[in-house]
C-alpha cells in the first residue's frame, strides 16, 4: 500500500527537486526521451514562475475595461517585476482605487489560457482577475468566475484544493494539509505536474536504480499505471480530471482524515474522495464545463459498451500529446481501431463523408459554460452531436441559481457522505438532515467532521441548541480550531455570550495565527457594546492578515460607532481601494459621508453599492434616507418603493416611506405604510408614534391618542411621544390629564423638548 492520510502530507518524493517537467531531473537521466516529450505537454507546463515582462502579451489599447465592475486593468511594473494594475474613475472624475500586484506565478499551460498569481507577504497565493486566452489570435479577458460586478478582485486565494490539480505537490510539513481551504504555501514551489503525480513517490525508485538493484526491484519501487487494473489506471487521471460540476453541489467530498496531498497513484480513488452529481432529470443532464472530459466520456456508448476497456490512455499518451494535424491523424487512427469496418461501409454507401477527422464531428470543440473564453473538446462521443445554443454569459455560483434537489452518488457511494452532500450547500437540506441523523445513529463516527456537518445543518435550519450539541461532540472527537469556532459562533447566535467567548478562546489557542477567530470575537464584543475591545481585537486580526477587507470594513464600522469618523473613513476608503467590487464598504462610507453632508460623493458610493448588489433592500433604504436629507423626495420615494418590492416585510423601509409621505402631505398614504410596518413589527414604538402624527394630521385625534399611548407603553422614555400626547390632550380640553406626560417630557435630555414641556405647563 502507498502511504496515505495526514502522515503522508509532507511526502517523501521531493528528492527529485523541481517537477519532472524539467529535463534535468533524475527522471530524465534514465528516461530522456519521455522527459523531453513530456516537457512539451500541457500538464508539464501547468504551473511555473511568471515570465519576464517582455514575454507577457500586451493589452490592446493599453488597458482592459471591465464594464460590470467599472474597473480598468493595465500591465505595469511594480517592485521591479511585471504587475497588474487596477484602477477606477472616482465620483469627481479623478483616478481612484489604484492597486498593483506583482505577477509572481503563471497557472495554465497556454493551450487554453494563462492566468497569473500574486504571492502575498503572508505566503498566500492570489489569483488575479485578468487572463490571457490564445483563441482568435489571443486576447485578455476576465479570469473564469470573475466576469461579474462583485468579482473577487485581488482577493481570490489559491487553496490547497486548487493546487492539488494544478501543480505537483508542494513540500509541506507532515500533517499540515488536513484542511482543503489551506492557503499558506512554502517559498519554493514545484513548476508543473511532475512524474510522481502519476507514478507515485520516486525516492525509492531512484535509490534502487542508483545502487544497481535488479530490474524487477527497480520496477516495484515505482507505480507504472500501464500495469494497473483498468479502474485504478483511469483513477490516476480522474484524481484531477473528474469534476461532475464546478457549481456548488458539492461535486466531491474528501474522506475525513485524509490530507489534501495524500493521494497516491494505484490506491482506490474512493479511499481518497467520493463524488456526487445532480439527480437525473433535474435539468442538469447535459452540463458541459471546463473540467468535464471523463464525466462527458462516461455518457458515451463507446465508453459504456467497452466494459472498462476504453480508458483515458486509449486515446491519450500522457508523455507525448500531439498537436495540430498530427493530432487529427493520431486521434482518427484511434477511432478507426474500433470503427474502421463500419466507417468504410458507410462511406461506400454514401452515408459518411470520406473525412480524415473523426473528432471534429463526433467530439466537437465547444465553449464550456463556466469558462466561455476558451474552447475544449466535448468528450461525449455521439454519432450526430447537436450541441445546445451556447450562452454568452459565463455560468458560476454568482449568477446561477443554486441547485435544489436530491444529490446522488457518482460512482461508489457511502451513506454517511451522501447525507453530508445533501446538506453541505443546502441542495436537499430538510431530507438530508434526516438522512444524516440516521446515518450517524446507525454507525456513530469516530471523527468529529460528520458531527460538525450535522451541526451546520441544525444551524441552517434554526435549531441552535441541537447545533451546539453537535459541535460539542465534534470538538470532543476532533479538537480542531474550526470545530470550536463553529461552536463559538453558535453560542453567539443563541445569545450565550460567555460560552461563545470560551469556545472562541479555545479556537484561538489552537490556531493563534487564524484571523477569522479574532474577527468573530470582535463581533461578539460589538454585540455586547464592548466597542473598544472590538476595535483592539480587529486590529489584532488585521495584524495577522493585513489584506483582509472584511477586517478593514469592520474596523470602519466599529470606529464609526465610537464616533471616530476620521478613523472610520480611513479604514473604509482603504477597504474600497483594495476591494471596490464588494458592496458593504461602499454602503458604510456612503452613510458616513451622508451624515456629514457630503451628498455628492455619498450618492456615488450608494450607486456603487447598488450596481454591485441591486437586490439589497437595506441599501435602497439607506440611500433613500440620504436622499430625504438632500430634499430629493421623489427619488427617495422610488428607492423606498424598490426596497419594499425586494422585501415587502421590511419595517424600516415601510416606516420611512410613511414619514416621507407624511412630509409630502399624504397623511392617508402615510397611515397605510405605518400600519403595514406595524403588522410586520408590532412592537415598534417609533412607528406607533409616527402613526399618531399622521392620524392627528388627518383629523383623527382619538386614534392618534391611542397610538401615542401604545408608543409610550412600548417605550416609556420616548419623550417626544409624551410631549405630543400632552399637546393633544390640551388641545382636546383635557389638560388635567396632560400633567404626568408634561413632567416626563421635562426629563428629556433634549433641551428643545424640555423647554416645550415647560412652556406648556405654564
């Protein structure tokens, strides 16, 4: 057996130095011809250092404009290296939100695309938003998944899971690759998929050859996929090339306890991870995505009728991939090895053209739905392919409705993992939760991950006490920081502050360098109105990850609550400079600017927030309030009405629209809105107070009095209500009843209310 599990994460294979795509490695010493041809393949060129600036194609016109995010991108030089520069046009026409990041690595062979990665000071890799596509003579466009107003900017981190398929294994410390979302990489990285990804660790093989061992001993020390059973042989390819979907299903789940870089060729792939798919007939049967070759091939009659004889290497020699006309002739010959007689008869009968290119008809190149700037071969082999119309819009989780329905196993199944797949992204949450409960009860797991998944499902269905119990079980079995972090946030959501603090402190002790933990602690302190503690904790989080825009935005929000407007503005502007593609910092800055009367720039940021997320009722409501302050009542009304279209039950928007209507002289319309607001939130004293004003304006003093009394009952210190009720009683010749309300109004901290109460009392 090959080593597996966390203990294998450090790997024993890096005696070979860099990837065997290099022709001067120990592999090449004994296999020079294979090393030479493999070095030209896409796998060998899948990852590497970014080239010099002169080797990077220029951007036509000098800058690429991305309309949805209103950003421009240009190639530049930064810190002595080629870089990507992003900028926007500000509200006053000046250049703003300028950010540059060096191009440190390239990812992609160039056959279909080349994207670039930036290494941060923390040792993380970030995918940059612009990619070079060689089609049609070559051009720059947004990287896959970035063609949207709220794209990841300079913030999409490369995870261990990403690196697993795009490069040789990095040299990590043993046991440090247990988290798929890990992002810290060593300073030196391999460059390209190496020999060991398909042949397994090579140290013993090289050592046996160097000491002159017997040929059979040398052969046994390495995996030769050609000698494996067909299923194991195919799985060597499937480890990277099988993806049932790129959308959030999930498409696969790694086995609990396995390290990301622990798979070894020759072991059953199901021992490393399990795969899942949309249920048949759920309108996802013909999906065609970038990493879909084996998935599409499995639908083909050629594959199904071969009973396992047709594998990836039937058509592809991984050591030598032909190109151009050589490829056309090579693949046609592979097809004829099975279909020569049938094709000859069809040609003779005039039913088949005498063409030499089988693949262009039966495996046409198409644009994948999740990467529309490139074309790849559709491996679904059909007699008469009829590709559906292709969308000009790239499909990704930002613009594609999430799947809701049963998730099914793709290949070997497992009751526990299949239940987890149902609930992971809410595809089949209610039924999946029942199935997960049953699977755990049937065979209680010895690890904490299934209980953490159960806790997530309980949390997502609003059953916090059950979620807490599940997270406690998870932490007891597998005491990782993530389990205690989940427990702490569950306690937070249930209002158990002290227990939340204890759980998050435990998480922080386990992972002191994880910035998400002080971020959660800061949210807890803010909820408890411990704002100075929240501020200092967020600063600690920022020290751990200076590029975290979430931390910067939260620092701005807390500083604003502490009346530190200058600090808040600085944090928010820096947040927007780093990530102008996200809405919350624009909204926070717009609110700050509107408060101090800078309505022109506030409007710019409100509009930016709505361009990024037009579905936010809260943003429309906040924008409307600012427009009211500007006196732009018709525009404000339109924003309130749009907020209520998006969220008909939003009481703040209802109340504010009612106030606007009252201000505009429409007391009847105001009463209608106030009543709708109270129906959604019946214990809102401010709305009852506003309703009383509208009722009085419409000449209904009795109804106004009743509304004021309800407001005072709900909020005894609502001094305006006491003063207004006293005035109403005096006006109705019931001054004897007004005295207690005048006395209460005279206690107001607002001098205007106190003076008015004193004047009435005289």
